[in-house]
C-alpha cells in the first residue's frame, strides 16, 4: 500500500482493501474455505505471484487477514473484526435506503390501486 494509504485510519485501510474485486474474492474464499495456504488461494487468480502477494499484503495491513507460518507454508485466515466496524459505519446508510425503498413501495402500491 502506498504511504498515503498506510497513513489512513484503520477504517480507511479497510475500505481501500475492499475496493479491489481480487481482494474481496480472497476474503470470500477464506470465509467459505477457512484458513488456506497462499498457493491454494493464488490458484484461483490468473496473475503473477508478486501481484497476488501485493493483494495479500494490503489485506494484512488492513487487518482483514492474518498470516501464520506452518512449516514451509504460509496459511492465511480471515479476520472479520474490521468488517464489523465497517458494518456499523454503513448501518445509517442502510436505514436511509430502507426508508427510500419503503416510500417507493407505498407509491407503487397506490399506483396499483388506481
């Protein structure tokens, strides 16, 4: 991550990490498959190993994954706590859109009655 990104507050690093579809897919793989070696994760992507390692580094710096060395393998594991903080931040926006959609539903229901 650039020095600008590492200087961000933790939630900024999480948002920056989630901006990449590759990193979101890595998180999905870890959520569904549990801890996995780098080689297994990298096999899902058509990219050079250094590029994939950069994605893992961003996820580590955002504290979304942890890395454990087991023998010669590096196992990556999902660390979901930072996602909870983002969920808390997003909650007011969810409420906003729920209210807007409820208003749309009411409008469509009145149009059906006509």
